[in-house]
């Protein structure tokens, strides 16, 4: 009887990668240059493409259990698969400074969407702090065919005072703080990643520069759980001290200056339609053609988010949330 060979996932790390504040307003930050979607040329061009085009992920039905929600939120995207999402921002009335963000997984072929994650910017916090929840739909026993939606806390995003670094964690207990009795029953929070924005010390106008820190995956494509017990064990501190073992470092792709439009541009393949300082693509320095994640504006409060291996849905949403804050040392 034939035996199947387990799939080995390419390791995206610096050593083994295969070479081939405040919520924003519609007035973009003064010292940050906007990034515009690249206008496609009319003439035919020859492009070198990857052997296999990615297949778009399809969510067949609403999430019906907490285990399914965790699997969707924390499991890295499969190889050769693109997950396409849209984000809607709600900031009406008193919520203008503390907006709500809803993430929907969308099927581009049918325009079908599923609301799966929500992020809320928290009040009474000295730094930017977002709580991320996920939706579980329970069958309504009293109304056949209807669902009752329950929100489950999944994680959070917190910045430093200047808004230049962000830490991404799962929902759990803080090892250095006295937690409530309910939270003490939870395991220590899992570190999911960190985002750094380069300070704009000289005030030069230009695109933002981002660094994303993550833990490398295992050979079978899983993300090992890492729950630091002290600040010295976190990604931010280890990166600062040059301890890069088992760390994946990604950056935003540098946009190109277009003389004709007098703007910085990136090719979003039609998924982003408006210029914004928030628009970005995430890549590894050794393979600038493989877009791990991209995010950008399509209308005033509407954005698209696409991601691929090796990141997961919760990480992608958290990284996108960091772009909404004004960065005091970057602008």
C-alpha cells in the first residue's frame, strides 16, 4: 500500500529563506508620504511568475464552534493559498477617537462575505490598545435557520507611548501583573508578534518603514506556542539585543517613485484603489516578489487585507490595526 509523504513547509527565516497615540483622520499625516496603487500599463509586458498561482481561501459557512474559530484565527495560511479580507471602520459620534473595526473574509468570485473578527480601540489607556474578538454562531433553537452570535476574546494589540512599537498577544494572563480571579485561570498569553515603525527623527517626508517580528514555524507548517514569562524573553527585547534565533523578520516593501504621477506606488493588483500612508505590502528581504500580506484603502472607511503563509488571520488583522495610529516619532 502506498504511503503519503508529509508536506514540508519552507522555513521563512533570515537564515533559511529560499532565495529565488491617536486614531487617524482623513487628513493624512504631514511627514508621511502616501503610497498609491500602481496604474497598470496598457501595453503587454512579459512577467516572470511563480509556478503555481495561489488559490483563494473560501470560508464555506459561518463559524459554528469555538474550536473552529481558534483554528481559523491562529492557524497559518496554507501554502499556495491567499486569504482575502475586507475591513470596515466605524467611528461615528462619540466613537470617533475609539473606533470599531470589523474584519470580513470575502470570496472574490461570489462577493460572499463572513464577519469573523472585531477590534475595538480601548478607552482609559495611556497607549493605543486594541482588543480583538471573534464571532461564534450558535443555532437558535427557537427560530429554525437563525443564529445567535457570541463574541470570544482572542487577543490584543498594544503600543508604546510614541506609537513606534506594537506587541501582539493572544488572550491570556500577564505574567508580571496581578490579574482578576477569572483571568488567573487562563494560561499565560501567547506572543504572536511585534511591529516596529522606524522613527522619522529628521522629519523627511517619505513612506513609512515597518519591521514585523514573528517566531519561525515548524517544518510541518505550525506555529509553536511561545509564552514569555518576562520582558527579556519577548521578541522586541531579543531583536534589540540581536538575539535572532528562531525569529522571522519581515519588512514592508519599499514603494517606487513614479515621475509621471509624482507619487510613491506599489502594485496591489487592483485590490487597493486609493492612495494612503496606511497602504503597505509585507515581504521578506530575500524574496521581494512573494507578498506575505498587503493592506490598503479602497474608500474612506473601507480597506482590503490579503495574507498568505506563514502568517495567520489574527496576526494579519493585528498588523493592519497598527497602521491606523498616528505615530508621534514617525510623522
